[in-house]
């Protein structure tokens, strides 16, 4: 059964030090990633400390973290979030290459998608995580 249009939007935190990467994630997912899910809203973050601050404040349905971000990579942040936040929302990490999926596993992220961002692959992973979380 489809969600009602009045359902609260899902909040997605998108972390990368690269504004183009954040934009690619937003454009790949759009306002509605799947007809059965509510609309998406994004909070873009460019620094590791701000990710921690935002996630500590809560209210997110998913975090998408760039594993290639510098100076603080998304995989290290993912591990920290999973270790420190009770009831941490699902985390998806963007890896530098498909062979880095084992690092994403170490970080305790629920999913990994390699750069360059493939909108279909990213969308499928996000839908899966949001459905599982719901």
C-alpha cells in the first residue's frame, strides 16, 4: 500500500567535503526515491564534527557518508556513529571503488555504493535501507 502524500518527509544526512558529491547524491535520489516512500529532505554537511553534531541531535532516517571525504572519511565516522549512538539510523557509505566494500563492512555501515555515483545503484540501496528501517 502506498504512503499517504501527507506522510512526514524522510530526513537524509549527506556528508562529503566535496559539494559536487553532495549534489550528485541529491540529484541521484531526487525528491522521492520510490512511490511507496515519503518525500526526501536533505541536510548537507561538509565536516566530520558537524556530522557528529547533527546525528547527536537526531531526527534522521538515513545517513549517506562519503568514504573518500577528507580530512575525516565517512567510514571512520560511520563506525563512530554506530559505536556511540543508540538506535543509530542506517548508514550508507560511498566507497572509492567496489573493492572497498570490506572497509564499509568494518565501519558497520548497512550498505556501500562505489564512486562514481550510479543513480540506480544508489537509489536501490537507499530504498532497501529505508524500507528496512520502517
